[in-house]
């Protein structure tokens, strides 16, 4: 477990073991932030060697989380979300920087992700960290009860190390 601290209240923790209460909390954040939310079973499968789950806490309460899939050379950002009540306060940026720091810690310096073409908010965040659009995946997000199918942009960050710079998040010792 590694903890990255933003201030006295807010920190991100790279969590290696799931618990029922944590899975419930993450499932709730998924439901509140994503159009196609993962369920608790899918989230449980992310607690393995190749995935990393990074949870953002304010005190003892989880307000957001991200999942990355590390291949040691590259990493994929699979999901990221901040509870709607806490969005727009810089927490998404901090969480993403911590997830990238975790990827780097695992040996990956390149990051890929998919984002809905309509999700301007997330695209702004990714671009501000240096991600660039490198592809378009037609109908990547299938039609479901939340709406019709939607295309995704594939975005790439060529160097996590360069993006985080010397001021990147450092875990507490
Ligand atoms: C995307 C998300 C994680 C960003 O988290 P956040 O805490 O709201 O974002 P922050 O406050 O850290 O802002 C980071 C950047 O995001 C962008 N951003 C945030 N709110 C925005 C808004 N309302 N409109 C446009 N861009 C916005 C800006 O680039 C901002 O940087 P700035 O403050 O320097 O301008 C969050 O909005 C979220 O959980 N959305 C729903 C889930 C989602 O879309 N996940 C991504 C799936 S690919």
C-alpha cells in the first residue's frame, strides 16, 4: 500500500486488497460517475497483480478512484471517477497524477486510455497533462439503457515521467 498526500485531509492510496465495504463504496462511485458502471464483481477482479486500484480519500471516506492495467512497458487507464459532489476541486487531477505515478512505479512510462467523444471535461483533464488523441474507435461504448452507442477517442501520453516532472506525487514513507 502506498499513500500520496495532497494535504492533511486528502490522499490517494494504492490499495492491494479488496474488502466488501471498499467494493461497495467503489461500486457506488462507479454508479454515480460512469454511464456503463462496473459492478462489484468486475471491481473485485481488479485486485490482482496486473491491475492497480488507486482510491482517493478525504479522511476515511472514499470520494473517487482509478484503475490502471500495467504491462510494465505501457499502462492503460481503465476507469477514473470523482464523486459528483466533489468534482471541480482539483481532486480528479490529483487522482490521475497519483495513478500515473503508480504506473511509473510499476515500470510503465507510456499511458493509453479511451474516452467518450462527448466527454469534454475528461478530455480537458487528459490534454492538460499532455495526452494526445491518437485514434478513434467507432461504437466503442455499446448502446444500453443509458443511451445509444458512442465513439471513443484513444488518447496517449508518450512519457509519464516527463508529464509528472520533478514535482510528481511522491508516496509517503
Ligand atoms: C473527469 C473527472 C475525473 C475530473 O475530475 P474533477 O475533480 O472534476 O476535475 P478537476 O477539478 O481536478 O479538474 C481537472 C481538469 O479537468 C477539466 N475540467 C474540470 N471540470 C470541467 C468542466 N466543468 N468543464 C470543462 N473542463 C473541466 C479542466 O481541464 C480541469 O483543469 P483546470 O481546473 O486547470 O481547468 C470527473 O469530472 C469525473 O469523475 N467525471 C465522471 C467520470 C468520467 O467522465 N471519467 C472519465 C472517463 S474516461
